[in-house]
C-alpha cells in the first residue's frame, strides 16, 4: 500500500496458511488498511501475479484507484490477452484460432490460409506451460504435434492459437511507465530461436539488460513503439509499470507479442535490479508518484548480460555474466566462476 511519499507498507514473500489459496488473511489485512487510510487516497501496488485479482476486487469494493477485476482479464487470462487487439492488429504477429477436437489436416490448411503457413508457434489457450508450446517448422511437424501427444495435458484443451514464427529478430521485454516512457529493456542475444525454444531444447541462452538510453541507441524506434502500445491498451490515469513483450527486427519491423504487470521470470527480476541496485518493486512504487525528473548522475552506462544453462528438469544449473564492450563493467548474477572486469 502506497499512502504518500513517506508512508509505505510492503508485504514480502507472503506464505498463506495451508489451503488458503485465496490469501484470505492477507486480504482481510489489506481491507483493514484501506479503511484506515481511506481519507488519504491510498494506492495498492501488487508485486505478485497471484495477488492481482483479489487486490483488484478490493479496489472495486473500497473505491481505490487502479485496475478493477474486469480490466485485469486482459492480463491474467491468456485467451483475453491474445484476442484483445485495441488497435494493435497492425503491429501484432499474424495468428489464427483453432477450437474443438484436433483435426491436423484441416487445421494445417487454416494455418496456411490465415498466417501464410509454417514455421509457426502453437499454444493452448488454457492450462499451458513451457512444454505445451510447440515450435513447428513444417506441416508434418504440425500434424505430429497433435497426433503424438494425445496423452499429454495439451490435449485436455479445446482452444489453441497458432502464431507466425519470427526468425532473425530479437525477443525483448521492455519495462515502461505511461508517465516516463521506456525505463529499460531485456533483449535476447539469440535471433533464430526464442528463449522458450532454447529452454525446451536445453540450450543456453543469453539475455542483456539495456538502460533507456542504451535501448534508444541499439533499438531505434522501440520507445515510440512501446508508447503506441501503452496508449492503445492502458487508460491515461494508469501510473504503474508495464512490461511489453515483442520481437525487434529493425525500426520498421517491431512486433507486439504481449504484456504484463510484473516480470515474467526470476532472471528478469534480477536483471532489472542490477543497474540501479534496487529491485523492480522500487520502480513500481516510484511510478505511482507520476513523472520523475531524470537524475543524470544516476544514469547507468554499464553493460549487463546473463547466460543461462537450463538442465533437463528446467533447473538453472549455471549462470554468469560476460563482457561484451570495452570499458564496460559486468556485475555477477547468480553463481559464476569469476567476475569479469
């Protein structure tokens, strides 16, 4: 809860009692605090995805500014986020929706007709995870993806989306605010495989963190792209952070993939914290105060990059930073054999 510039109550790592999956005790405390500070126009800032919906309900019940439950549908339900366009069709990847009992032959024809064929990415709209997403190179792989996984969880779904595959493009996740624009960006070094594809194939992948100025230098046009997305999706009164995912080829070819209200991985959380030596939660709180005057003395010109080596079980077994540019300082993230200077 953010009451004013000097009074902040923060709950970290809240562990609910057994079977209290709705965080009832925590929500009761939040309602109590909202009632106490009702005259000070408090704001509720959420750092965990599992708390977004119950806090949105409290905002509605207690008349607190911020997202209501119906607005959060675009963030917490995959099918809403995929089908919702709001003027973003021109900058989104081509895709088609498939529903019902899998029919690989007829569905392959629909993919050719609506998104131009293969390669493509297939994912269920519900109950999906990293291993239920298929990166399909050709029509035979598309048919086999349905035929040879009938006993997996993916076939408990009845709705799927097929999206065009982006080759030779940088996968990015930009952190922005409606008041200050782009604040930083995490970009994948690999341009011919997505991060998720590398994880599935147990291949190492590298992510670099770029400050706002570095993003403008390396990815020209990305900031204006993010501002366009923000204006298309979010109300002008929204002051929180926005995490925009997409693919960057050049300043004329930037594609929107999705968005969220928090980092999508622990690696992203740690990378966002490296440059300013503060967790991303601090940025989220600062964004609630509106436009901030840029502190030129605090601008980070160092280069930060992390390499992950996923194991077969999906557990990170090694993580380190490497030096890319001269006179750049690399900070160590996770376990590494040494710090490179």
